């Protein structure tokens, strides 16, 4: 049996008529580009703001731009530091560096692989401006603790929700605790467009207006450029597709949780370590990440049985060539260093069938 890591084709087939109509509408209206009252983009923004329960959603071109634009809107730049976990996709730290600020990496905690909150206070200096928690794999960071520390030191909190659409800490969605949040709609994310797209969410009127301006060439209104901005707009086609798909996000996340429950019930825990389910968290299971000392062998073995798996991420951020100049060694981030050799992401998508799951778990248990 061949099992892909994600199956976007199957999702498209299941919603084909709705998606095709959404795309055709945009083409009929030639409403291609966001930024000047495009009704598909405006509609998705208000729909997503409503879903989150926030005042403003500003659509942008991708989830890396949304982080960068937010940092710029908060006037974070040269000489500033931003706290970020050692384990994430590079966008989290890249956006900080691109603004001229310094990413200050924090090791992850062994159980959740999320930022180790107990290490944050020690890393705060007089130049620290913000904390960027990342809800990695769709698991929610304890945002009450992060906000307590941020408020104590008067720091901004920008949540990286690229992997956590619909995930909750306690009764609140990720992306609604911090001063602002960044979302990615990269096709493979829990809520994905048919190309690159992203969004900013915030309750702050001033930051929202600033982000909107930065993302659209610094224009307050057409041809009224009050600053230099950039071109980072969401295309009409993506907005229209996302408006359809947002209606299904919660049911897809439930299906992802059912897949996770199946894995957790069936996998032999003497062979692999399961992802830790934290109290107070509704996990969005963007990724299902198991751990084993024989990771590379298991990955090979799965592949030889037709099962695709992936590694998120093979190298922790501080050890990437891009950060060589910071001269970190494994002792600085021992958990991230060790666990990046043990993590393996199993196939995870809402449409995984019982037969497929039975096959995957049997193969792993016979490893
Ligand atoms: C996907 C992702 C991003 C960036 O999103 P893009 O839309 O691909 O630019 C940022 N942070 C994390 C943690 C991600 O997984």
C-alpha cells in the first residue's frame, strides 16, 4: 500500500465543486489582487476575524511576510532582540533577522518540544523587545505563562500560528492571547490556499492599520504613500478558496484528532514515543511527531513499505549554516539538538482511512 505524507488531491476531490466555483467567481470578476477592496479578500478577512474572535485580520502574501510585517509594525529592528524557540521552521527566526534584530533562541522542553517557558526570563535583556512563541506541530504553548512574563517585562508577544489554526490553549484559540499573531496558508497547513498566502491577526487598531499599509506599498489610500512599504497582498483566488475551506477547518481538526487517537491507541510505545498530550490544550495536529533512537532506520523501513514520513525539522535553528556566526554548540540547546535526531512525522491528514491507519500502525509495530 502506498501512503503519502499528505493528500491534498483527495481533499480537492471531496470539495471540487465548491472550490471550482470559488476560483471561477474570482476569474469572472477579474478580482485577482488584494489590497484595494477586493471583495473576496475583504470577505475572507472578516470571516477569519470572526472565526478567531479578533478585531482585525490583515491578509498578506505568505506566513513569513506576516511575521516580518508585524515586527516592522512594532518598530523592532537593529539593536533589538526577540526571543524565539530553537525548534521551528526558519521563518520564525528569519523574520527577526530580516528586520535587523537578533533572534535569541530558547531550548525546547523535552515533553512538548515547544519553547521551554522556564528558560525565557533568564534570556531577557535590556534590548529584548518581544517574544515569539511558536505553536509547533499544532500544539498550543501555555500562553497564560508567556503573557505573564511578557507583561512583567513589558514585551510584545507575536504568536507564530502557522501550524496551529484552530488549536486552543484552555478555552481560547491560539493567536488570540498575544498582542498579534501570524498565520500561514501554505497549501499543506491545516488551512491551506492553492499557493502562498498568510495573515496577521490583532485587536490593536494602530498595529492593524500599520500592517495594512506596509503590506500595500505604504499606501493609506490609493496613491497616498505615506511610507515605503512592500508588495505583500493575498490573491483573490486564494481568499476565495480559503473562504470555502475555513468552513471545514474545525471538522478537519477533529478528524486529525481522531487520526492521532488511532495512532496513540495502536502504536507500540515500547518501540516509539508518542507526542505528549498536554492538559488544557486542544491540539490541531498539523503534524504527528513520534520519537525513536532508530529514527533513520524507521524512516527507511516505512519508505520500503510505501509509507511516506518526514522530519520537522532535521536541524534545530541555531545549528543551521545561516546562524553559524552565532557560534552555538549542542550544549546551548541540548534538547533541541538531541531530539532533532529522534523525531519523525507520520502521515497526518483528515482523510486518512481506517485501512491506511491499520496498515501504518501494523508496519511500525513490526519494526
Ligand atoms: C509554514 C511556517 C511559516 C511560514 O509560512 P509561509 O507561508 O510558508 O511563509 C512560519 N512559521 C512556521 C512555524 C511555519 O510552519
